[in-house]
């Protein structure tokens, strides 16, 4: 039988006992059987015990309600902080992790009292915890997209519009026409790309030649990659086109360019309609 039902029944019994005692108040106590006296004492003892248990349950319930309220305020504060503060991604991800952890701990306690998966924030508005987690994930995706968008603002693509013959050793190949120059890092007059921001770049370059020609890609004067065009090795009278692509980490302000080396009798051939000598790059992250 439920606790409250038992309590009601006991109250009814005690009321009847009290009425009976009142009607028989003039009766000599010695005339009341000992069995009846003990029965009344047992009922009163049980009633006292159940009342004490009920009070203990009420105190525990009050403690749980205060704990839930404290968790709600903490969760709401962290949630609103995560949505408004634009910080480094690693720090924000840490906040998101803490937020998710608090939600997973608090939701089982809140479920019975707050109608499923809902709770109220400081303004009294009801927030579904599933919706809250979806919003946090959306914020994370937006940060990643924003970072990619920022990275994508640095990209260039250039080509050579005329032959260079001869191409002596140490000469920079200046691709004089640009198809793309987001971030303004490439200078078509010098043939040099200067990194506007630090990061990992994808760089690609190609040459086309009728004679043996060696070209390297330099980063602040240090060799990073090479290409060689040598038609004589293939026993052909036509030109040979060759290319190379690399990933390199650049610091802001570092310079990259193409330069001939190995001999003084190289050459490259290209035209505005035949864009066979190219230099391109993009900031990945």
C-alpha cells in the first residue's frame, strides 16, 4: 500500500480512537483492557514513524530541487557563454566538451521534474537539451567553415605569356600574367610569392622546354622542389613539359619563387594562348 494511503488510513483510525476515547473519558482506566491500550500505542508509534519518514523524504526532495536548480543555472551560463564568446577553436571546443558533460549528468535528474528533456534558462524560457546540443554543434561547424573561409582568401595562379631564351642559371622565371591573386601575395613583376599569413600551402609549378632545363622552387633561397625538362633523353625534337606539386609550411613574410639552375643554356617556351609555364598556390590551413 502506498505511503500516503497508509497515512490517511492511520489518520482515520486515530480520529476514531480519539472520538471513542472522548466518549469514554468518564470510564475508569482500570476497566480498559490492556490489549486495547497496547493497540492504540502501536498505532500512534506507527503514525509517528511514518510522519518522520515523510519529513525526511521532503527534506531530501528539497535538497534535490536545490541541486537541480544550481545545475540549471550553471548549464545555462556555460551555454550562453559558448554562444557569445568568439575565442580560439581549441578553447571553445573545451567549453563545448564541458557543456556536453554537464548536460549528460544533469538530464537524468531533470527529466522527471521538468517534463522530459526541457529546462529553463535564466530568463525563464524553456530550452530543449537536444536543441541545445544541436545549436552547439552548429556553432562548431560555423567556426570550422569560418576558418576555412579565411584560409581560402589566400590563393594565386599565374602563367608566362612569352618564351625566355636563353634562360641563364640563377634567373627567376617571372610568370607575368595572373588568373587569380586573392590575398595579393603574388607579384607578377618579380615572379615572387610572399605569404600574407602563416600556414600550410599547396604549391605547384610547371615548365615547358625544347632544351635541357633545370628549375627549382625556392623558399627564401632554400631549395624545396625541382623540375627537369630534357627532350634529348626521349630522343624527340619536340618540347617536354614537366611539373611538380608540394605541400610546405610558410611563415608570414616568407618568399617563394622559381629559378633556373644547373647550366646556362636553358630555355622555357610559352605564349599567351599556350600557357605551359605556370606557378600557383593556395593556403590550406
